[in-house]
């Protein structure tokens, strides 16, 4: 039971770690798909759709959250992986 919970937690941690970068890449891809243009930096301007430009700009700026989520997610994933290893291998070593 605990092994399943640990594996689910590792999966959630990986999603948490990668989500900001995935959202930023998705925002850039959508900007190109909708024909929006960059006004310099990551400020996206969509002709006739100002709300969409603001949304894509916000999505493009999500990569800054990766400065927090990448290191913290990696630390959490390492801790959970060690705990999973102890749960799987520990009982065999004790016997």
C-alpha cells in the first residue's frame, strides 16, 4: 500500500516540477499558432484579441516559477525515491 502511495507522490512531484516550463512552452506555441507577435521580451500582442495577448504573456512568464519548482521538486523526488528504495529493498536486507 505504501509503495503505491509513494509512486503516486513521485508522479505528482514530477508534474509539479515540470508544469511551469510546460505552460511557458505551450504559451509560446499558442502565440505562434494564433499569429500573435512579440512586442519585445515576452510581451505578446494579438491583433484584435487583447485578452488573448495578456493570457499568452502570462503563460510565457510562467517559466520564472521554474526557478523554485525545479530545485524543490528535484529534492522532493530524490527523498521520495530513497524512501521507495528503502520500502522495496529494506525488508529484504533485514531478513
